[in-house]
């Protein structure tokens, strides 16, 4: 049986499907991001915080996308341990990388909002502290994958690490409730928390970040698959 990695017909068909998918997802995310930007600009200005409150429409969706990336890493890590299929490991890597990207943007947008609201860029608020911890946990995951050879043993260890690291996500989300009065962050949003005209920009932000997340995960998984195919090709040629 021919090796799929060396089959030019199968490879070309796969590249065509991925290319089509990325073009569609790219068009969708561009449309959603444009709608998001327009809705944020058009959103009413908060009576207490002023225009800086509009960072909410960026900051919170970024964190939801980061959570999705870390959740994807844990789920695909578990599937890899169960099924032993390399495709799950590749998706886990993509999820962690995209999750760290959104987490980094969340850590950047947060201090911008904090400066306008609290008067200083950073405070060791419980949620801020756990957010930084979450970033370090998955940065360590990426460093583990970068500085070790792509062996099965490394992949299995990374899968376990990714599953364990997911425990920091609910700790981060519920930090305000867990630490009570020690938190400077406002309470988590609930139904009716946003004022008139603020709901749609927030929903658009979540949808836009979801579209960007899906697009980046597909692209990053495809890159990881191509890398694995090239490694397999080099190994076969050496034999």
C-alpha cells in the first residue's frame, strides 16, 4: 500500500480541500470582524467608565477564544492517549498555540482597560494573577514541544500535561467568586449585565473571535501535518 504522505494525488486533493476551507473561513472571519468593528464603534458610551469600556467587547471574547484553545488541547490530548492517532496530537498543538496567542492578546488588552478604569496598568488581582499563570502553563507546553524531538513519548507526556493544565481555566473564570472581596475585577457577565445597545457588539466579538480561532486552528493543523509528511519523506528517502 502506498504511503499517503508520498502519494501526490492524495496530497494534492488534501491541499485543495484545506485551501478551499481556509478561503471560506477567511472570508467569514473578515465579514464578522468588519461587523464587530462597526458595532463596537456604534455602541453607546458607558456613563461611568466612558469610552474605555469598549475594550470589554475585545477583551472578554479574546479570553473565551483562549479557553477554547486550551480546551481543544486537552480534548485532543485525551483522544491521542486513547486512540494513538497523530492527527489528534497535531490538533492539540494547534489548539495550544492559538490559545496562547489569544491569551497573550487578552493580557495586553486587560491592562489597557485597567489603566483607564483603575488608574494603573497592573494589579495583582486574583484573576490577573491566575491569567498570567495560565499563560505560563501553556507557554511551557509549547516550549516542551519545541525543544524536544517529536517522539511518541513526548506527545504522550504533552497530552497529559495539556489535560492537567486545563484545571487552571475554571480557576481563572471563577476567580472572582472564589476570592470574593479580594478581586478588583467586576463580576462575570450575566443575563442583563450589559446596558441597552451593548449586547450585540459583545455577541459579535464572540462570533468574530470564534471565526478567527477556527481559521487559525485549521491553518496551524495543516502546517503541522505538512511538517510531519516532510519528516516521513526524509525518513523514507534515507531508508
